[in-house]
């Protein structure tokens, strides 16, 4: 029973991991842009 549940959760886990990676990259890009903006203003 446990392996069947695990197999069902795998696609969702993968989707969540990819979503988290995408959001992490977007956050890193936003931080980089903010830092660049602050450097330009200084």
C-alpha cells in the first residue's frame, strides 16, 4: 500500500520541486536587480 501512495505522490513532488526551483530563481533575479538598482543610485 505504501509504495502505491508513494508512486502517486511522485509527479506532484516533482512538480512542486520544479515550481520551487523556478520561484527561487525568480527571487534571486529580483534580489540581483534590486542590488544593481541600489548601486546605480549610490
